[in-house]
C-alpha cells in the first residue's frame, strides 16, 4: 500500500468514526445563508455582476455530512449538484440530511452523491461551473495533486471556492495535536482514545495556559461535540499554510487567483494605517508580499477562504454612467432583518441605509419580473448614480444586463 493510500485510509477511518461536520439532521431547509455557496452572490462578489446563466453544474468536493451540500442545493435551484466524499459514513449522512431537509424533493435538477477521492475527480463526467471545496485540501496526502485534479474539472469562466487552514492562527491547535499524539504512543490512530486523551489534557491544564485559553475563547462551543474535537485535535493528516505556501498551492493548480472572500481582513490600513511612513514603504510590495505582511502583523487568521477561476472571467466596475443606467438591478438575496434601514448584510455585518436607499431596494424587490433598468427606477427616486454605485459596492444590490 502506498503512503498516500495509507493516509487516505486513515482519514476515511476518522470520518467513518466521527462523521463531520456533526450538524444535527432536521426536517427543515437550512437556516440563514452563506453567500459563498450561492452562485449568483459568489459570482457577483468575484465579477461585480450577475452571472449570465443559473442552469449550471456544481461540484461539492469533499462534502462530508452534507451541511454545505444542503445549502448548495437550496440556494441554487437551477443547478445540477454533484457531491463526493472519501468517507462512506459521512456520505450516507449527507444523503440523509438532504433528503430529510426536503431540498432534493424541491430541486428540479439532478442531485447525485459519489464515494470518491478528490484525486480521482477525472472519473466524474463533464465540467463544473462552480466547485466548492471547504476544509478538504489540507487533509489530502498530496494537496497539489487534489487541486490539480479539481482544476481540470472547472469550466472556463467558472469559480473554484476553497477553504484551507492557516498555520499562524492554528499554532495552539498544532501544539495540542502533537501533545495528544505523544501521549497516545502506539494507540495513535485510535481516534476515540485520542479524544479521551485530549479532553483529559484540557481538564488538567493550568488556568492561564495559552492552549487552554485559546480553546475556551475560540473553539469550546463547537468542540463540545466529539466529532468536532476529533476533527480539530486528532486528525491523522493536516497541512497548515502560510501566504507563501498557499500561493505555491494556487500556482500548482494552474488557475487564476480572484481574491480572498474576506477582503477587509487583507487591508493593511486597518493595522498600520496611522503611519504614513510605513504605508509609503508598503507601496513597493507585491500583492503577495502585502498579504504576508498582514498575516505576520495580525496572526489571528485560522484559515484562508478564497476564489480561483479558469479564464476568461469578465469583471465589471460600473464606472461608466451610461452602462450603469442600462443595468438591471436586483436586491442582494443575503440580508437578515430586511426590510428596514438597519440589517445584517451578506457577511452578517450590521449596515444602516437612508430612506432613499431603502426605497430603491424595495423597488429592486419588485423588479424581478419587470426587469426595469437603473434609469427606469431612478425616475421617481431621490437617489443618484453615486448612491447606486455605493449600494452595488456594498453588495446590497446586484447588477445585471439584458
């Protein structure tokens, strides 16, 4: 047996023992939203415009117990969905979840599940417009082989959404993993024993121990479930990245980096913006060097979440007035607490809008069938193009073309 196969077998055994994520099964559709799993909102984030079509193919690469798959089916009603995973037990839970929630019965396009390694993605027929791969690549024995296999299945102009671990923000986790492995000794690979050892360590660490404090402050609520604890602390295979090694992985894919899905974190101004001298010095840095500087100065990120694409991917700025006036606006679907002037936006951040902006958003709500342009909607509104651009830049509206 090859080393890679042995690692894959160990990972499959972990998730057959502790299917992950351990989200409870319900008879209801998934609550809330995650814009990264909605083709329209993800495409808008990456390009500044509504996608030209919604009858696409989506691959959930490493679906686990199907929490993300449930959302992908629910949020993309016109898409064909394909979900794959290495763990037979997790895959069975994923199928049950999506059946019980009712999203499959309401879905008009095919939804299929496959027991498959990501490295074997070539076995799947056709290409995919959107590939979702959350929390998986860093558990592969050869992540570059996995990302290359998936990149070959991405259609031109498609989007590849990826989530992988970051080493600086997971430093205490890494130490705990190594400590558990040392105390397990020959029992390493017995995941139930690993959870037992880990919980015993936490129960006996001094109150001000750094590892214990980090667990209490960031992870204890989710780690009360053994499935989550095992995934975090006794995983048999984990590769944590920094910006430099992350972009080595991205370069290996042959795809183009679109951007991080949390761009505000990657703004240097929030860290050293009060120093004109430091900001001037930073102007000579490349984008990758800027990202590295930011993570060194703020080593709190526990993961990287970002989009790749296979060109061509057309981006729109809406800087031209004539083009903007001809655009067809619709309200962004990811809002909590709307209608009202105070609500949570797509990223669950509180925003406040004016009466005129609320009036325009409500007009956009009524625009799904009439397909009126920005020019049409502004005729009787106390709003200008600058405010419309602001709504678009804040992702409160999505603009499309006829």
